[in-house]
C-alpha cells in the first residue's frame, strides 16, 4: 500500500509523523511525508519518501500578508478575551 502523510506545521508537527511513517514503512508499506522542505532530512533519515509542500507556511507567516492576518487574529482574540498565540514567533 502507498501512504502519504501530510502536515503543514513546524518541525515539531512533522517529527511525530516521521515516527508514524517509519512504523508503517516497517510494516511493508511505501510512505511519503508531504511537508516543508526543511523536514526532508528528517523524513529521509526515517526511511520515508518526501514531497515538498508548494507553500512555505513559515515564509507566509513572516510576510506582509502574515502580519495582517496576525494583526486581525490578535484583534479578534482581544475582542473575545482570548490571548493569541504568535505562530510566527514560535517558528523562529
């Protein structure tokens, strides 16, 4: 069976999927991890195939559009009394 596992989060999101994929591959299946290019060495070291996502969410978070989205999210969170999480800062 061929299995594709996709995640768009930071390395912390990708690492658990490499463990899962490695177990599935050891069971005799062909596994490809689909995520950011920075996770390719991790996927390859786990014996998985790799395919890069077309969009780099890290770069997107740090772009002008990402700044506007974070600003809007912060304002909406404040209106709801919720403390926002700065995803761009978490990926630095």
